């Protein structure tokens, strides 16, 4: 029995599901309400051979504690896999963005997100990835950006923050708090304000690694973003840069699934934000960002300039959060409608062959389940291990009885102090990915564009 007002509050059943709709409903209700289970036999449950539940034990009373909807009479409080799972759901109740029911306040640094102890065994080891962040009078949002950097599953990074001659005292004081905080952080100071393009160029030219992450000082990364981008470029040498889907948050809220996979769409508009990973060698080939462009859209110019011989790809997950303000054109004049059209015309004049059928066509040599794999790894990601860790291999993150069981197991072992990594081995709609991410942030779904993600856990030592 469910209260009508509760059903109205959570939106009822999700009609996109063909089965397990009730479990999805219980999870969404448990996020907002307390639920109860009476320890009495009050109904009969008819099963048929074609039922999803057909493989479950015939007598639910003979099932081990935790296999039912709640704990059984005589069990100690808090026992049972499902009870532990639901209790963890209610306590944490947030994971990565859920496309069906997006919560734009649930950012990667929201307090309700499940945690994982990500820390390098040797902070002084040579970086495998360089994160470049321009900084100019950034407010308190920078602390959230820093939080998302420190919370990355890939810890063999250096973070290069380029202070573009900030003048705000509170911003400078906040930035000073990161100088010397971690030996992987370097702050480079411009003596005069030179603009966003110049700050990024200063950053990547000072980098010690081949893989450059572009991250603005108020934006956020999902915990596995850097690791997934790294594996993608390591797996697909033909790709020059990569990003994922994006989440707009702040003054505007939306889910953004456009990207480099749309190719010629970039001839009409810049359909991505700058947060991405790009090879340093490519930046060197094209000369980096055009420092004469100070009104915005400098990244659009970079993508098209790089397309003279390179192009990028998209990891089909929401991996970065783009902070939106009520008004961007006050600082970035090229974002005005008329100015944007003029900028596009200038790009067409600068790279005319792209509009004449010369847009690059990148063919991936590594595609499919039987693509050749390398025995050696391009990098090590050595992490401190304060406790026990479990690697769980699952076929997919879809909805079903087995997947519910997997979630229950994760909830149980997490409750007992384990940290859990989950990787899938089969392509699918991964419609339950957000549910798994409520239990652990260390999740790696398989797709043909994701690279070596399913085996990456084995190289953590």
C-alpha cells in the first residue's frame, strides 16, 4: 500500500521500464520517505514460467535473510541485504545524474554522493595526466572544482593552475590556500591579464605529461572522468581529444549529449564546452589556443584548427558539469548571437576546406569485443588502500533480478567496510547505471567507444 500523495511526489511508475518497475519505484520513494514492512504473511504472490521472478525460490519464507523486501521477524535490526541496501540508499541517496529523474543539485561534490578513498601511494611520481585550469577572480566555486579534482579515481595527475593576474583579494587568498597544499599542484602567475587562451597555453606548455585535461576554475568533473578519458585516448591513438556528455547546472539546468561524434555539426556551432582531454602533441602541432581571441569561443577555433589532421570522440557518459551563469555575454562578447555568427564566418574564411567536404573522417582500428588488446598498460595508477577492495565484473547495468542482486551485494560489502569497483563487459542501455552509482562512484560501463575500461581495475596496485 502506497500513499497517493507519495506517488504524485515521485511521479509514479517509470513507464520506460518493461520490468522491475516496482523496484525502481521503491528506490525513488525511499529517497524521500520512510518505508515500513509488516512481518506477517498478508498476500499470495502468483508466479508463472515467463515471470521475471520465475527463478526465485518457491517459498519466500525459506529465503536467506535479506532476500525479501525487508528484514524478517527475528532478524536483528539492520540485517538483510535489501535492508542494508535500502538504508544505504536513504543515507546517501545520490549518485551520478539520472537521465530519467535528473537532480541538478546532486553535483559530483554534493555531500550525499558515495565516497571512495582515492589517494596516490607516491604523490611525487611522474604525472600521467596534466590538469590545466585558468584562474581569474574565481569565487568560492573554485573550492568545489578542487574537490572534484582531488576526488578523481585517476590520481597520477599534476594540476597546473594559471593565475591570470587576478585582482580580487578574496580570490587570491583562496588560491594561496592551494599553493603548497599538495606537491602535485603548481600555481603559475601571470604578471598581467592575458586572457583565457593565453592562460591555457601557459598551462599546457608547462605540463609534464602527454595528456592534458582542460578544466575551468568553476566547473566540475565526475570521479571517473579523467580515468575514462585517459583510457580512451590510450586505446584509440587515432583520436586527438575526447570528452563526455555534459550537465549544465547553476542558472541553467540541462543534460547535454552532443559532442565530437557529430563531426560536421561543428561547422555551424560550437556544440561542446571546453572541458575535455587533449593530447599535448596535438596542441603543439596546432600551436595551442589563438591568444588574439579574448571574447570567447576560442575552443571552437581550436577544434576546427585541429581538424586539419585530427579529430576527437565522445565517451557516452555524463562526465563533466558546466556551471552556467544568468548572463555570460557580459564577459564573453562572442557569445552574442550576432557576434557568434560573425565568428563562424571568420572560421569559414580561416578553414575553407572544411566547408568544402574536407572534414576529417577518423576510422577506429580498435572496435568491438574481439579487437586486439595490449598486454602492457600505458600508465600505472597506484592508490593507497586503507582497507579491502572488491572488483565486481557484471554483464551490464540494466534492470533485472540479477542486477538487483548485484546491487544488494555491493550494499552489503560496502556496509562491511569494503570499497567496490564495478565494471561491465557487454554493451547495453545501462539504464540502471545511476542506481549502482548510489553505492559506489567507481563504475565503468562498457561501450565500444570507452576503451579499456573493463580491465583497468587490474592495473591498480
